[in-house]
């Protein structure tokens, strides 16, 4: 059996299609007239033209195809709408869908006085066997979403069971077939395409907000600020989604209620006022809010609308230079002081949040010694003029600075800095009683330690900076940690009143530091402080000493070495090592010890033979290399211990061994050294 020609069912959902025209366009694809009204006749006559439709895709209408919502009508190639047979009731509305590869459109025929039979279609098959039945299948029938369409199995009438939503499913592909009483297919299936005709049930929405645009003040008329784009979920091929834009409200409405214009088709917002009116500094508010409306149906009154707010900021440009609030500023500062002495104020009409307002100050004259600096206060934009190097009244009591102010951002080409962008600052320096100043400071001398008491070290020199006041100066000791020094209060002569000792804990790295005061006769008096550094040269005034002074050895030791001795001296080289080690006046019976040099600072004490368990005192004499040399005798206590079975017993088993003669000689030697 040959497949039947596909059937087209167009289901109307309360669609209202507007009448549109080309509107000044050379060629607008689609029907040239989209809405027709005719009176319901007694009968539509077969092949008799009802009206003529004109469709143009602006490309030659190649492969033009028409579809009519009722199967009882067709459109001929010449655009004439005719009935396929004599028929009286066709409903209240017919829709004609025209399509080419380049364009498609829909036209509506309103039948005045027609009866409402929408939502159904009679499938006719005059050749079907008697007793056969119609069967409908496909998505929307027996496939999800199920049960939307149904067919009268006897008459072939296809109907809709519930409301359709084109935005959910735009087309349904159904299949119709005839079956015998046993359900066996006799003919078909024949495809039945159901196109859900869009109705305007979706408002335009703005989905990309917030919408914020910026335009520079003074921009030329016609400057594009931003683009507003709305979305309409209806069929984009119909006027239901054809949007037009307009500005419903502008806030504020000064200096013109129409500061901006929106392209109705593109949604571009542009300026329409002259650059002079777009002056940020004269505007009531540099922020404008526009209520933008998008309307479908190409902006016709029947169209649905959606709105959004567009915020437009008038951005500042640097068209106003900063100006000082006065030409001259006064400042007073005490000599010797540092810090901010005056704040220079300026005015600038530009936006305080931009570099077109922020000021940059420069001292262009009167600051050869770099004693002044100027910085911008970021909160107030004032210039904070500071003294960074103390000023001296005796050198100059007055200073005059020339200061200019500019912006961080460059000025626009047609604006320049004028005389108001420079100012003069007059600074008066106040005289104060300054303390005397020691010269040099610090003062340094070098002396040998142990010089005689009363020795003169130096005479200090302090001068009074207040040369115009002719004041006298007195001196005193301020800090003398060891109490070694004295100063003449009149002439500043420093001498010793105790022996200087390089090895004193108050001396660091051979340098002793003391502080002196110089006090003028002002009212109140002013004080200056000077430092004296005394470098002390070493003399050989400290005898060396040994370490350790206690040692142990086993009575049966095979190694007769007892202890390695080291020597140290508080003096400096050459009054220290190499040291000479000796056993001091060893008695003949006690000649069981010997001492051997290891290096310049160490020697080895050893036994000639093993000794019995006892405690021994061995006098060790050590001599440094100074001129004259210094000698010291120290008793080395040696414990001879019993070492058996890995146990060491050093408790004295016998009497302490020493020589009375040795003790006497050691005592005499000590007295001779005092």
C-alpha cells in the first residue's frame, strides 16, 4: 500500500496574531498581511478562491510550501486559499503557515460568525474497509507525555485532551493507521505532524541585570552607553517574541527629561543631549536611573511588557584644575622642631573618588637644603607642609616657599593649570634656648692603664648655638661608671681621680665610656651632652693562672701521665703567652713528678714512678711573656687512687705528703711578689 500524504493538524491555543506591515523596510520576510476577516458563508465552495495571500522571503520564494490548519483547505502556488470540497463548518479561525529555506510566517483568517470546533481534526479515508477502525500512536498518545491526543476510532476525529504549551513541546510527530476488528493494521501508519501554534503568553524578561552603564561627562551626542537585551520565551519566528524597547521613566529628569534614547530594536542606550548639558559638576546627581520597557508584538499595544532598571553613571574627567583657597599661607615653627607646620587647602570640582580630584603638591622654590617636605592628606586633599630637617634661627629666621598643586590624572587637553594652582608659604622660625654642643662628639683619647692619679686626659670643648645671647657654659660629669674621672666646671679639663684599669668590668674591648654635661646660663638653662671614649693600652699587671687545680691518677697506672694544665692571662698580647711551666722548688725526696711543655699555653704533668694511694700537693709556677714578666705559683692537688676491679677509691689512705721546706719557700715567694 502506498503511504498517504502527511496530514497537518494545527492546534489553536487562543492565539491572537497582529496585523503588521513592512514599515519603511525595503523587504520584510513573511506575509505582507497577516490578519484577515471574512464572514461565515453558507458554504465554502470547492476550488473557489476565498482570498489571496502574499508571502515573500526576499530571496525569490524558492521551494515555498503552505500548510493550512484545516485539512479541508489548501493554498495554491499563486497564493489563493481554496476549499478542497464543499464545507460549511470549519471553526472560528484558520491559520496558514508559509515556509521556505530562508523564512517562515503565519497568517490568520478570522471567520466572523463561524462555530468553534478548535482542537479537533477529522481524518478522512473514503477507501477504508467497512468495520475498520482508526488508531493513533506516537509521543503525546502512547508515549510520554501520554494521553494528550486521542482519536475517535470510528470517525477519525483527533482531539486534544488538555492545554498545550509550545514552550515545552513545539511539535508532535504522531502516526495514524487503520486496523481491522482484530487490531491488525490494514493501512498506514501515516505521519501526522502536530504543530503547536504559539500564543503570546510569555512576557519579555531582562535576565542579565543589574544593568549599569558609564559615560564620560562631556561626551558627544549619540555616544553609546550600554545595551539592554530582553528575552521572550515565545516563538522567535513570530511577533510574539519580536521586541521593541523604550524608556518609560528617567530619574532625575534634570537638566532634560530626555537625556538618553534607546534604539527600539537593538536596545542600545545613547546620549541625546549636548556635551555641555552632560557636565558632571553641574548635574543634580551624576547617577541616572532609567526604567526600560521591552514589549513584544513589535511594540503594539496588545503586546506584553517587561521592565528593568538601567543605572547610568556620568563619569568624571579632569576638566577642573585644583585651586588654592588663598594665594599666601603663614606658618610658625620653633627652631630645632620637626613635623607638620601648616595645611594648605585647595578646591577641586571633580569627583573626590578619582585621580581627577586627588592633589599632588610640589615645592618648586625656597627649599635648597631640603628642610621641607609636603604630602597630600588622603582624606581632606590638603597639602601637609612639614619640617624634616630642624631649622636654625641663628642661620635664618624666615623662609619663603613657592608651592604648586596638580592632579594625579592629567587635565583634559583644553584645560590648563592657572595662577590659582600655585601659592606662597611664609615661615617664621622662633628662637629657643638650645643646649650647648660638644665638638667633637664623641671625644676620643688613648692612655695606658695604671697612669698616675691626677693625670690630665683632655680639655672638652662645647659651644652655645645661641650665639646672639652671649651665654656662659659650665661642665659636669654625667655618667662615670667606675668613678675614675673629674672635670673642671669652668674650663672643661678632664683628669683622673683613680687608677684606670683595662681589665675592669666597666671597660669593654679596651674602651671606657663616660658622659659629660655642658650647661648654659639661659633661663631656664639648656643642657648638652658629650661622650668621652678612652682607649686603654695594656700593661703587664696581671699574673697568669693555671687550670685545672685538681687531678686524679691510679696507684697502679701504666700510663704515668697525670693531667694536662692550661694557663690564661687577663692581659693582652704580648703580655700573655707563650707561658713557662715549672715545678716550684721540688724537694729531692719528692722528685717523682715532671712537667713537659705541650704548646704555648699547655703543659703535661706526669709521674716518674707509681705512688701509693694518698693526696699530694704539687706547686706549679707559670710565667707570662711580659716585660717584665709576671709569675704565679698555684698548688695542684693530685689524688692517687686505688683502682681495682673497675672501682676507683680516692679516699686518702695515708697522710698528706708535703715538705715543710716547700711550704716555707712558697710563702716567702708569695711575700716577695707583693
